[in-house]
C-alpha cells in the first residue's frame, strides 16, 4: 500500500508527531483530497489539548484545507478527480436533525468537524464527505485558499448576512488573523470601514487594507469615536476580549449589532439598559457551510481580498503551531505538503 506523511496528536496535550500512514481509500460519499496547504487556527488547540468533548486519538488536526481531488468513492455526485477543492470547519452534516431540515447546516447537531472529529489537513492525503467540499477559483492559490476556508468565511459570511448596506459604517474590532480579512471584506462591500486596534502600529496597515478610519483603543474612547462618525451599523468583534467588546457597544447606531467572532470565556460587563433606546443587540456567528466557503473565495477572487500569510513545510508543523499560538504571525500561518 502507498504511504503518506501525517502530523498527528496521540493524546490530549501530547506533542505533534510526524508519522507514516497508509494512503486511505475513499468510501461511499467520500473523496480523497491530495492536500497542498492547510492553514492553522487557534481552534486547533481543541485537538492539541483535548478540549473538544468526545474527541478520539490519534487525531490529525487542521480545518483550513486546500488541495486537489485525487480519488472519488461511490455515490459521489458532481465531484471528479483533478478538481481544486477546499475543506473548512464543517466536514459533514447529518441532514436529518432540526437544524439541517431547516437548512442551517453549520448548526447541525451531529456535524463532523474537520481536524477534530475527523482527520484534517496536517497530512498529505485526507478523506472528506462530498458535502464538505468547496470549489477553489483558478485565481486563488492553495496557500491563500486555506485561510479563506476559516478566517475568510468567518468574516465574510456574517458581514453579507448582517443587513448592513453599502455606505453604512462597519467597524472591525481587532486587526489580526480574522480582522485583517474583515477590514478587506468590509471595504470591498462598500461599507464605511473603521479599523479598531490597540496602539498605533497597525494604523498604516489598516488603511492599506481599505479602512477609512482607524481608532487606537489605547488612546481614544471607542464608543465616543464611533458616535462621532455617526455610529456603527455593525461592529465585527474579532478580538478575543469581552472587555473590548463591552467598551465598543456604546458606539452602535440605532438598530446596530455587535457580531461576536472572537471567542472569550470571560463574562462581558454589559449595561443592558443601554440596548433599549437604540434597539441595539449582540449575537455570535459560526462561519458557514461549504457553499458559503465557495462564495467567500469567489468574492475574494473577484475583488482581490487575500490573507497575509507565513508558510512552513509539513514537517515543521510544531514550529508553525507555536508561531500561530504566539500571536506574532502576520497574520495566518499555513503549512504546505509539497503536493
């Protein structure tokens, strides 16, 4: 049997292990993807440290996958060998739970999560249910497609579903792995885009990415500055700080919404009375399904939105992971297989 390289975790908190495995054969409704690139995400810690309920080991992490279909199993419509595809967080959905029956696949009660409940992209070949596949446009490189399957869809999808219209003010809180894409998407969608970050060192970058205004949260009151701009229709909260989110809430316009993307398990101090007069609110958004990933990449190809990346070879996955977790990367880390 042909062999492949894979990087796995054998136990919660254990090290990354570069191992040799047999190349898997696709079963019914599955395709085999020859992985070219896989982005790293902070959510990979769920596999690395065993924080996801019910996870089994050994497990290959990675849910920002870009590659080429290498083989197709039975009962697979539409997809054929040679097609360029991406695989994101939602690896498969059941189709029969209430969420699926209502068309909300990303909230499927029985979903398979790439790199967590099924092996992901830290390997040369992986198996994927065809429901999890997104077509990659010709103009998008594999190393760019990977991050767009997670950080891209996570910022693009809530913005296009937010109800904001071109000309409305949209603020992006946090200019990092998510935020640097959120600024680009917001600007390309025609919103008056406000970038918010700690310090002044990201001001020039934010403007280059398309922001029309920049707020240094260490030197100015976020809410006051947003109100001086007329108030934000949407605040896209990519920073993992409930304190920063709470500080920004007062900057919402009438009917404005704070959309939470950055996960923080610290309680948010919220003045509930402040929500009433302007009918403001807060909600979260969990990326999307494979067709949403496909839409994200199509929009990116047409408008020039691209992630800023640092690349590592597969055998340096441990170093890549440490670089990502250090928050020093500008801004997404991607491993490549050489395929």
